[in-house]
């Protein structure tokens, strides 16, 4: 796991930050819009955005006097790659288990129940 992935997982651990990311799914938004209806103050939202930006989960740009935030698709691709390795291992293990069941003539789940 890379240092950025560690920071990303830490950032995703907070429900307010996850709520901010969910709002950004529809497209870029300024802080004022992101803060609307969240149970924290606008300065707190700005602090959460700083953490998300440091974790490279969001990017920002200036639009006049406002900062507009957007999801960083490259960061989410990196997280997906990380999780894909687990998914691939899980599918490989499932495939092996099914194939073991095929060789014995019994489904793996039924065979396992008899073993216990």
C-alpha cells in the first residue's frame, strides 16, 4: 500500500468526508454548496476538504473568489486497483473451491458441512 493510499483510507474513515465525496459525485461544487445541510460548520467542511485534498481524493480550482472542488478520478482508480487485488484473490479462491467440489462429485458446500 502506498503512502497516498494510507492517507486515502484515513480520509475515507470519517463520515463527514464520505458525505462530501458523495455530494461531489454529481459534479464540482463550491464549499458553500458542499457545506449546505451538513451537520458541521463551513470552516469544518473546509478542514475536511483540506484532508481530502491532501489525500488527493479531491482537487480544487479558483472560480472568482470561490474554490470549487471535484473528485479526483485518478485517486479512486488507485483505490480500485488496490481493492481489485483482493477481489481477484477471492474469485480465485472461489474458483478453486468450486473445482474441488467438481472433482469429488459433491458441491463444496455440502462436503464442508459433513467435515465439521
